[in-house]
C-alpha cells in the first residue's frame, strides 16, 4: 500500500490532489490536508530522496517539458515582502484550483467569493555558501546535461552568483511561524513557468520559474543532521574512526586541530583551536546576549603573489571542505564602496546584501585587499552594517519611506588582519598568528594535504555535532565558577564581568568541541588557560 501511494505521488501528484478534493470538497483547510497527506508519504528519507531535486546540477530548464512535475528545492528565503495572491480554490469543472492548475480557466466565469483563497508568495534562492559535500549526490537523479542559463536576478543573491537558482515560491499551507528572510527550507511542489505580470503582451514579458508548494520542511543550520555527542560504543567503520572507536572525539579533535594548524596556519595550534571554536559557535541567547564568537587572526601575512588562486588563504579551502555553509569575503575598497552589505528595496524589489546569509554560516573576511583610499557613503554604511552583525547579530533591511526593519541573524566571523587588529571591525577575540613562513598560509587547493575521504567525513561529523549540541552547567560547577571568578578579581582587580562572559562562552565551546554535554571543572580551567595564553601573546606583540 505504501509503495502504491508513493508511486502515485511521484507519477501523478495532481490526480492525488483531485482524489483528496473529491472526498473533502468543502474544507477551508484543504491545503493543510494535502500537505499532511504528502508529508506522510515522503516522511522516510529514502522516499523523500526519490523526489527529483532542483539545484545547479538539475536546473529549472531541465523541467521545461515536465510542467507540473513534482520537485524539491532546498533554498534560502530571500524576499518576503512580495504581495500575497488570490486564487480560485475550485475551478469551473469542479476540480481543485491552486498549485498551478489551469487557473486561467476561471476567467470565463465569475468565481464565487467562497472559492477565492489567498496564498503567500516569497522569493527563494539556492543557499549561499552551501558546501559541495552537503549537496546530495543521488544515482537516481544523475547530473543533467541541460546548461543552467544566466540568472537574470543576480541582484537577489548575496554573492551575486551568475550560476544560482532563484524562483518564486507560492505557499498554500499556513506555515507555523511566518517565513523570515534567510530561513532555510526544502519546498516540495509543482514547478511551472509563469509570466511576471498579468499582461497578455508575452513578447515583452519574461517567464519565471515558480514553485507551487505542496509542503515544506524547515532545516537546521547545519542543513543535514549530525549526532551529538558522537557515539562511543557504536561501529564507526563507516567514517573510518578505526582504533579511535573507544575514544573517538579526543583523538579525532586533536587530529583536526593539527590538520588546520599545519595546512593553513603555519603550525599555530592555538590559532587553529580558536578557528574551530569560532566555527561551532552560535547564538545561545538574545537576552542576555550570548552571541557567536567572532575572531580576528591578526599579524596575518600578506600573499606574496597577486594571482587569484595563490592569494586565497589556505584556510578557505579547509573550511569549505569542513563546514556545511561557508562564505569567503575578500574585502577591498571597491567592495566596500560599491556593494550593498544590507538588503535594500528598489522599485518594490528587494536587492540582497552581502551579509544576507543563512544562520549557521561561517564568514571568512580577508583584509589584505584593502589599500589606502577614500571610503564613500556606501562604504561607511557597509562598515556599520558589519559592526552591527558582529556586536548585535542583527541586519537592517531598508525599504523606502520607512525606518530600517531589523532582523536577527546568526553568523560566525573570522577576520584575517595584517596589523595588530582589524581597522574595519572589532571582534570579541583577537590573537596574533604565530607564523614564520608566510607563504604556508596561502596555497592552492591541490597543494594542501587532505585526509582520506572517510577521515574528512569524520571531521565533518565532529564539527556538525558540535554546532548542534547543547551544554548544561550544573549547580556545583556554577558555584565553582562564581567562587573562582571572585578569586580572579581579587588577584587582578581589572577583571570584569565581561571577562566572565567570555570565559563562559569559551568553556561551553570547548565542551562542545570535546562532544561533552556537561561543563566540567577541567574544561573551565582549559578555557581560562587558552584565553590567558592568547592575552599573553597579544601583550607581547
């Protein structure tokens, strides 16, 4: 029975909806019933993956001859300011309306007010910074030979990618909690190609891919699930932990830190650990503000060559291979003065900003491209936008004739600065890089010694689990920390409550990196020792 339902849903989903309408033709919650029915069919991962994907390798052009075919699109919501639409929920022939089903047929009659419903419309794009290893490769859906055409809406993509997917999403089922910009969903529904306006002048109108959503699934910031803590007593041969099975996290963590240090940071293990902690950090609380760690690697060397590949920090290649969502932003005066960092609406069209990125994204900013010159008004606004994200984890959306709308975000930043500190933005943590061979910090990807695929997968599981984990603080540990803080202040009166907040943040991140769900006194001492070594290094520069 289940296989028959699955086959019908994949081969003829419209007939499935029509049969549901035949049974429930009066319910005002019919879209919800449709969503629940299809969700139940595709609740298992194996079934869900049989739905053809929409992505760079399977572009909309691949489905031109398959109008109203069922597809899935994992995407970031970019623009929620579009006006909702009305549609006929029942067509003249009595069949269900909506979902792109021949809505123009109602123009020959006057639809009843009782059959007119409203649907939400948003613009969504392929996820900025989504790492290739996250993008699934399925043998049932081989890469299409169809070439992805140049996207005409590059201004709606934060990274201005020529090769990206962007389309209208029309939503029928009420989504629990309204959609917000940068939310990540997989939308499942019918793909159609519709004119942007209602004009009959098709010569000057442009068809836009449009997804009529049957149901949607909201994603974690890691895009795919990870275990936390990592299991200690299971067969981990699939990720090649081998002799590390009994103590997988401790040895695996040390190996990961060493790899980052040796391949990207000239052997600086403390700097590599700070990078790891920054990558797994996230917003823990808005009130009080426990925000993601932000890191400046100061005294970072300058590339010895001006070629694009060689000027790329080796850290970029490593983080791309490790993190679910990662974006590199090479700062320059031209970028600051000419690009938008905050989204802005122009002619009722929301243009994306460079910082309109999904929660859980790690941003690597290199300042090596900034030379002497004039910063214009746009540049000043962009610097302020960056500082707001670092300090408050908020981003402003600018619309005409109104004050900016402030939306929360959850981004981790690593800034590579040539001097003692970043001249552009102040981060919570600054550590001078201990580098003796600057050229080792800049490598082409093929010059980097990558671990085996299975070991790389183990690193990803370690990081992904830490990103999703939670750490508890028992009453005994809390009392110990308070007493210890009092002793620290007595020994060093300049110690403040801000120091305590930083130490608590570091301690929790260290626990997560160890895949420990409880904060211990050993980890607390480790956190203080790590920060003391950093402060000593800063003072010695």
